[in-house]
């Protein structure tokens, strides 16, 4: 697994298990949901913070029972995160 730097762009609430981020260097500024193995609120991840996320990719295939058509989904999973810059902390 590899670490990716990203800015958290949406507020995090106590029961959230994911964060919405923009990865540094992404010229298109795409928004991605990263599912966390830990509670991001308890780990003090906050909007506008920059963190390194240890990301693994998981694939899911959904097959429509009526049409037998396949839909493919990619999930970004985070097992570990390290703060780079936390807004308001001066870090």
C-alpha cells in the first residue's frame, strides 16, 4: 500500500466512517470518498487539513438480477492516516 497526500474538503461528524478529499497534484480537483478503518472524527481529521492516507483499492461488482448487467465500483479504503498540516494547529 502507498501513502497519498490529500486535503479534506468536507466537514467530518462524530459518526462518519469516511472523508471526502482532493488528492494533491490532481489538476482536475476531483472529490473522492475515502472509507476509513478508524473513526476520522476521533482521530481529529478536520476540514481543510492535509493528511497522508494509506490507501488500498477494493473492487465491487454489482449484477442486476433483471438484466444480468454488471456495474463496477472502486472503493478507496484507508487503514492509516498521518497528519501533514492541521488547520488551526499551526502544524
